[in-house]
C-alpha cells in the first residue's frame, strides 16, 4: 500500500510496527550476459506504477557506485507540493531509514526561498515524489544484487523466471511522428535574452540559465520505446527512466547534481557545450576549442564559485575543494566542460539538509542565485517542473546520488502532453544567436527521437 506522508505516520506508528518494515532479503548472483538481463529487467518493470531505472551506460567515471539500478513497486511513498516539502521529506527519510527513490522538481526553490512559479505547466508533476521500493536491483559488472522488502524466497525466484521470459522485441511501437512546437519563438528568444543581458550589464546578476520549452499536445508515445531510442543515441552516464503512475521521465542527462559517500560530498556542474563531428580531426578541433573558450570557462568558473558557496553551508571548516576545473568530457552528442567540487560533512548532518542547502543546483540557476531565479522566472514562459530538477536515491545509511534532469523528455500520459526543454548560461559575453544555436544542439537527440 502507498501512503501519503501523514497517513504513513498514523499507520506505521499507531501499531508500533514500523521498526520491522525495512527488513530486506539480500541475494547476490552473477549474469553472463548482463546487457541482455538489463533489457529484460527494464521491460519486466513496466508492469509497476512506480519505477526508477538509473543506467550509467558503462561510462567511465571517478565516482560510481553501480552500473545500473532498478527500484519498483512502492511500499510507502511521499508526494507533496513545495510548501514545507523539505521538512516533510526529512521526516519521511528518517521514518523509513531504508532505500528511497524519486525526484525533486526545480520549483522546490519556492520552499528554500521566498519565490514563486506562476508560468504555464502542461505536465502537472507533483513537486516532490519519493517511494520506498519493495523490489530493488543493484548491478555492478556482471553481479546483480537484489534487496526485496519483507519478501519470501519464492517471490524472487518467480520474478527471475518472469524476467528471463521477457521478449525484448515485445515493445509496442507508436507509429505517429510528433510535431514539436516552441513555447518561445526565435524572435521572442532574442528579445528575452537582450532583456536578460540588460540585467547583467547593470550588475543585477552575472550569469543566468535561461530555458525554453518544446512541446506537443494531444500526443501519444510509448515511454519505454522512446527512452530506449534516446538512450541509444546518447549513452549518457546518468540515464533515467522514471514512471510515477501516468507521468514519465525519459532522460539522457550527462550531469550529476550531488553525491554523498560517507562524509564526502561531490558536485559536478556542467557549463560549456560543443557539438560533435564524425571526422576525428574536426571533432578534436572542437574539443580543444571548447577547452580554451574564454566565455565557456568563465561560465563554468562562476558556477563553481556558486557550488563552493552552497556546499559551505554544511561543510566542515576548510573542506570545500575543487578537484577538477573545466575538464572536457565527450559524449555521443556533445563535448561538455565539467568541474568537480567536493566537501566533507559531519556524520550527523542530515542528507536532506545537504540537498536543501544546495538546491536548485547552480548549473541550472545563476549568480547570484536568488536574483537569477527571480529574473529568469519572469522571462521564461514555462514552469520548469521536473526539468532542471533531480532524480536519485538515498540509501539506508544516508548516502545518496542525484542527477540533473536535462536532455530529457517528459510525458503526461493522461493529458497526452509531451515536452522537452533546453537552456544555456547567459553571461555578459553571450551572443543571442549563438546561444539559440547551442539550444538546438542540446535539443538534437530529443528532437530526433520524437520527430524521426
């Protein structure tokens, strides 16, 4: 049964049985063909109303706990709007003391600061949603580790047989091709960027991430098929398939928001993008050009300073450090400039407090953060919702890992509304036409998948 946060307190503590809830049966086994198993596992997961699938696509990275994770079938859950959301989330995490999976939308900024989100919202995702899965699969190399909640042995055995019997070519295909509309026209985009630049020139802000939406109404897609196509052409390190009832996130994000390993906190903001070329020589030229681009480096460094400040709210004295500055990483669609900022926290520090004091992430906001959030809210036409929010998990020990929701397709099946958004960092050196073209580069994979 799925409970709201209030009924969770009543139902679990009224009979004094909550301490026995998070009893998980752990099983470890090996799979020879792990890629085939992953495909069947995700297909099997579609029967559940609550699904979080996280896949690194075997991308080599310094901080990695698992190659892939699947959480399904909510035992308990919390769903709330932004008001007192982090307090409710903190209560829920303390009560479960178990694995929880879900998302934070960008509009939780209204809980951390006196801000508003009044733009159009065609997707209507709840502003915070997490669930405690009955069934959890952790994959590293060829090893599969299952954690079933209060399960009998036969349940896992039956599920493994059902997974093995999945037909990978059994995904129904939606033949229709969507025509995506722009919420902001190209001319309007230039006008809005010039307004934003005026704020920058007079010192109201130094940098802001400005976003625009592409959408389709009365649209029907197959979420799993769409995700698999998007992931195949992007192969990002933080790919996500999320299902929450009739709402879906299909994400090819390359960016980590925040990770906690024991007392270490890791943030890896992305700022700086260049397209890829098939010709290796041309591709290398673009990569080197990005590495030395003054504008892109200044964007990245400004956000690094913002992240350092955010981490300092919970960091032990003198522990905030920049491990990598403006390093270039290459993905299937683009080259990206990524920095890595780390800190240490006391063992007693709440994981929710660490998230709350750094959210929304610097790469999707601006400098100074509050002023940037206020200005871009007035200029953007769409409520961001889950776009530029975060998806991830918290472990029973209080460790966590969250991505940044970019390069993603969002779908409300009941409303038949499909959407993706793209944005970029605007600084004093920004050229509106170049920024617009960068948005189209970032939109390329989503556009190809939806418009064929």
